[in-house]
C-alpha cells in the first residue's frame, strides 16, 4: 500500500484528501505546513507527496526545491487553487500539477500515474 503525504495549511483540504485517498486504498499522512517537512519525509518515507503551493508560513515551490535536493526521486504533485503557478519555472521540478477541486478524480489519476512511473523505474 502506497503512503501519501498531504501537505496543506487548510484543514478541510487535508481531511478531504485523506478521506478520499484512504478510500482508494492509500495510507495517508498529513502535514499542515513545511515546518520540519524534510525530517518528516525522512522519518515517514512516503511514496508520494501532494504539496500545496500557497501556504501561510511556507512557499510550496521553495519546499519543492528542498524536497528535490534531498529526495530527488520522490514524486511530488503540486496542488493549488491557482493555475498561474504553472508559469513559474520552479514548478517544473514537480512530477504533476493539479488545480484544487472538490472532485479529486484528476488528483487521483495523477497520483496513480506518478506511483506507476516510480515502480517501473
């Protein structure tokens, strides 16, 4: 069972994602921000990270760079309410980019694709 770390500063998003992804059979852990995120990844060893870009205390794109520097092969899906971040050069380091929606079918599809790509390497 794949373990997914959901990083988002909005509690209702963490709850929604957790519930829906658990129903898909994933083991889900959450974090409300980037504080000690690299340590958490090191300890928990998730198979994939769903990362919010715009958080109160942290810039998700900076966190993405930190994750890439230490865990270069860990799949990361950027999740944001704003599709304008696609234009940001930092966002190209992500495996996928999903605009937040209460319909999680696109997110679930991207998670599946990222996990399949990781296991086929």
